[in-house]
C-alpha cells in the first residue's frame, strides 16, 4: 500500500477562518485583552495561571487517495498491460488503531494481438488490513485482498483472494509473504516471497529501492519464477516519481501457458507518477 501523507487536523484546517474572524472582530478582541490584563494584575502574586484549553483530539478516521500514471503496469515482474501505459486510482480509509480498508483500480490488458478478447479492461481490488508497530524499529502490515476483473467473459475467471504479511525492520528493510488458496482461478495455491529495502541517497532527495521475489506457483501452474526490481524514487510535493527496472528468471513454458507470454516477463524499464491526496 502506498504511503499517504499525514492528514492535517481539523484545527489546522480551520485556522485561517479563526484568524479572519479575529481580524474582523477588532475592537472587541482588544477589549477582551485589556480585561484579561487587568484580571492578571489584580490576581494574587502566588496564583497559578489558568490551564490552557486541551488541544482538539485527533480524528479517529482519516481518508486518503491517489491517482497514478504508469508507462507500463508491471506486477511481480510481469507486464499486466501488454507493455502499454496504465491509469490507476485508490481510495483508503484508515483508523488510528491501525486498521484500514480501501479500493484500488487499474487499467489492464491481458489480451495479446491475435488472441480472443477476454472482455477484461480493468482490475478492481478491495482490501482490509492492519498496520502498526510491534516494538521500536519493527512494524507489521497484514492485508486481505480480493482481486476482481469485471467484464470477464465466460472461461476467463481470474478473480482470487490473497493474504499478505509484510514485516519492516531496521528502518529500511522488509520481508513479505503473500498466500492465495486459488490464485488467478487456476485451482491451486500460490505463494509469493519477497525481501527488499529502500534508502535515501544522501541529501539529494532521491531514494533507492531494491526487491527480489520468488513466486511459487508449482501447485497452480506447475512452475515457479523469480523477479527483481531496482528503482530510483523522488518526491515532488504530493507527487512521487519512480523510475524502475524489472526482470525475471525461470519463467518457463508452463507459466507462459497458464499465465502470460514469457515476453511480458522480460527485463523492462517503466516510469510511474503518483499523486497522493
């Protein structure tokens, strides 16, 4: 899940309104200050100052979203758009306890030139999870996702459910495992293991991201493969840019038959621009 910027509190959003009201009030505000000063002057020398009003409590829920444009939507090392651009969008609702839920959508294209059209033009994922700190320097993120492909014609049912766990540690590193009991509707299990990290490149504002994964599809498709990612990231206000190179190994004929053509798993460069709000 993308990382969203921290939402401002209601008090911060209303600050300009209160300042404008105070400016319009003018004389009454000055009279109130004079009265307060007189009261302070007549108070006993040892009297304690009045306690400040408690700050407004942080709202228990926060909503976030993002819109992304990608030159090629690559998922676990394989293009999901026949190497064409993709548009993505996400809406996310988070609770301060760590629980969250959301919807994510992306344009996709599984049909190569000359193949029968499967009727699928986009992917829609609903998810529910929890993320939080287990102890200083150790964070856990557990999310259950239902991936759906609306509009699929008969015989092209790829919908699946996946449970993913990500453990982040030492500030920059993570390991993860995703499990599906019926991946891509193939009637078999899928396990995706991955490990990686992300580091700032000095004071340049750029970041380096690395990840390696192993996709165990032996039960579902009769084979497995590895994928690799190296990326350069940079934030421009609310927009994050990521220039990445991905590749795979051991993507054999069985996977080409059950999933996508091996050419879509070749090494490739892609650019993603994501605006978060």
